[in-house]
């Protein structure tokens, strides 16, 4: 039986993604509403993305389309928005060193 993915690692990754987006948006002088509109997503969805949550105490799992659209609006790459250290998502494997 496969082991469950470490949810805490994913929670941390989702929060870091949101913080990176928020930092870059603020540095560009853009509002949440401006970025959301330009990316074609709702302001509520964007707020949740920045917070790293999809619901209270539930980590976000944004679509690649939404992350790509936000990156384009912010004039950056998806890689620049992602945390430097990715969580181990493969089932049944020990964390990477």
C-alpha cells in the first residue's frame, strides 16, 4: 500500500508560492484585483492563491493555467514563483536529501 503524501510539505509549498506571488505583485505596485482581472481569474481565487489556501486549513492546489497566467501578468516565469525547494510528492519514497 502506498504511503500518503506529506501534507505538511505541500502546505508549506502552497504558502511559499502565495508569498512569492504577493511579494512580486507588491513590488510591481499592482492590486490583487488588477492581477486577477488581467490573469482571467476571480479576485477571490487570486486572494486564495496568495494566501496558499483553497479553504480554511486546506492548502491550495492551483491549476497550472492559473499559475502561468499570474506569472505572465507579473512579467516573470513560473519557476520564479515556485519555492526553491519542492516537496517530495511521490508516494512511498523517503524525502530527497
